[in-house]
C-alpha cells in the first residue's frame, strides 16, 4: 500500500480549504506528493463551485487515496457537517477543525498516512469550542501522548531554504518570557532540534546558533543578566554533550546572509525573535515543521487570512512547500 499525506481541513472559513482545492488542481505543476484531506465533501464541493474551480472529488479511505489522487481530490469523511462561509466562522468551525486534526493524527500514528500536514486554524475560534492548548504544536503533543502513553516535547521549527529558526518559548506574552526561560528548556529544545536536523534533514553534524534574549546578548550584564545566567550555561552544556552550538549571539547580527551561512538553525528565545526574520525572508515558502513527535508534521507558515477567504486571491505556495517537505522528511524514515 502506498501511503499518502493526511491534510487537515484547518479553519473552514479561512483560506485553508481554498488552498487545498488550488493545490490539488495544480498538483503536477507544483510537484506534489499524493495527499488526502479530512473534510466534509459537501462543504468542499460548495466552495469549489463558489470559486469556479473544476475539482472532482472522491470519498475514500486513507488506503485508497494514492490510487485516485491523479484524477480526483481524495476526501476522507470528517463525520461532521460544515456550514461556515468564507471569512465568517460559525458554530461548526471549531469542532470541524479539531476533529480533522484528531483524525489525521490518528491515521499517521496507525500508519494509515505517511505524515500530517495541517492547514491554518484560528485559535480564537478553537478556544470558543473548548480547545485548551495554546496552539497546534502543543495539541499535537497532547494527541500523541493520549495515543502512545509517552509524553513528548514538541518543538516548532520554521524552515525555508534560506533560514531555519526554532523559538524556545512560543505562545507566551513577552513579559512572561524571562521567567519561563530556563537552562533545561534551552538544552532540551536544542537537543530535539539537533536530532531532527540529523535524522530528518540528513545533516550529519548540525550547527546551532543560539540567540541572546536581551539586546546585544545582554552587553555583559548591562542590558540584562539572563544571557550570562541562563543562555550561556545552556550553550556550554550543549557543547559538553557534543552538540555544535554557539551563543549567546546578539540577535541583531544573527540573520544577515553571511551569518546564516555559519549555522543550520537558529534557536531564538521568543516567538517574534524567530518568526520576524523568517517571514521577512521567506513569507511565501516557509514551512512550519514540528520536531519531537513520532511522525512528520508540517504546515504553511501563514494564518487563516479571513480578509481574502473566498476571493480567489489565496496563494497555495506555502501549502505546496509544506506538502513537498512532508513527503521528503517522511521518506527518511526516522522520527526526529
């Protein structure tokens, strides 16, 4: 049996469903591996009609998806009706998005799917449906633990051919970052990142650049003590373990072209320190990769874009990059 990628529906009122239709329609030009989407077929058919996209669909099981991919978009039934209109989430949005993620993860853990690719979700919509995790990454870790009984630390890497970044703290208010940053958190994040770069990306000896938390990496304590008391000891421990890590490095000198050539991934201390540079350099083709899970998960590096949903202006480039990268990483065959 040839396994396919499991693609989630994402937020139904966002651009994810539209991108799914466009990606399948341009599958040959975009060189996409076979995938199926966990969705409500009637909802997708209605959206295709609205957008005047000729996309035939086939209701399939995961095992059948690859055999029909060339002639129809394979759809694994979600089991829930979806009624949201583009740009207007409704009461079906959150339950549908959550159920699609759960089904895709169940498929990959049962080896019915090759990897998971997730369309963008709207966290505020999910929260209204009882979603308790800060985001996708944390929810995937929870689902994995529920199924396997093994706790995991999921690490978010944003990857592009130009730059790969890993935020050590993710969905936190900025004022909470210094209190949540610890030597152990940096070390564990770096270990998972190095292992993922080695086992998934095939980099024999990954090089990690570790950003400082404060301006100028603390300026020897003049601009904050966390870099000398937390970041530097974490880097020293990593080097003692044989991981090639450097830091703390001032973040304002870490992302220019010459600096990027000296490392394989940059570990950043907070969300925007990581995401601003990669979205500046690679907004249309950056991919969110979750490391630390027993399966491959990727996602486009953009949001739901409610303002253009249903307009026909959505660009499938980032979703296509996520699908291609998921196929590439899953082919390596070892979990990061």
